[in-house]
């Protein structure tokens, strides 16, 4: 089973994923931004290349299903020398909410969404060094993400 922890950036997705992974005794890997890249037909971004040892396997996919995603995660566990004998994975890329229409078609998957005060989430996103947008653009991104969750 794949547990997708989804929500706007800076809304607590990583923390929630960490708690769920610990309760299920599953290691938590870095965000799988490549899922979004494959579904949107984009080339793999630098984040995927830097954070996934199995990047070369990932970039060859043009479509994804639950089995492929699980296999790619399990290969990443092996590449990192992490023992993972369970049949569950936790995925916590916040932008997943923007491709919800694709994710809900995956069999054997569950969705968890942390709730956080939108003002705190927007401000936290706006103050991140990597975020280059304005406060209104952070609010718009947050609002769009929240709508996709409905």
C-alpha cells in the first residue's frame, strides 16, 4: 500500500509522514518529486537527480502505476542499504496535491492530509529561501493546493 501524505508546502506533510512511517516501522525516504515530473511529462528536475540514487531507473518511465512506484521505492531502499521488509511505503511530496486526479486512480493507495492554519502555511512558504514568489503568490499556491484536496 502507498500512503500519500499530501497538502500545501509548509503544511506539515513531512512531519506527518515521519509520524506515520515511525508508527508503521517504515523508513522515510526523501520526497519523490519524480512522481509529479512523470505525470506532468516533464524532465526530471535537479531535486530528483540529487536526492534519489535510482534516478536513472526513474527517468525512463513515461507512466506510473502503484506497482511501478512501489518497485522504484524498494530499489531506492536497496540502493541506500536500508532494510525494508514491509509492503507499504510513505510518500510526502507536498505538490502531489496538484496531481490528485492522477493519484486517485492508483489502486492500493491511501491519502493523509495534515491540517495547518493557512496563514502560518502561507507565511512559512513565503519565508523559505528557495521560494522566489511574493506573498500573494504563496497565498495563491496554498489556496490552489487546498482546492485540489477537496
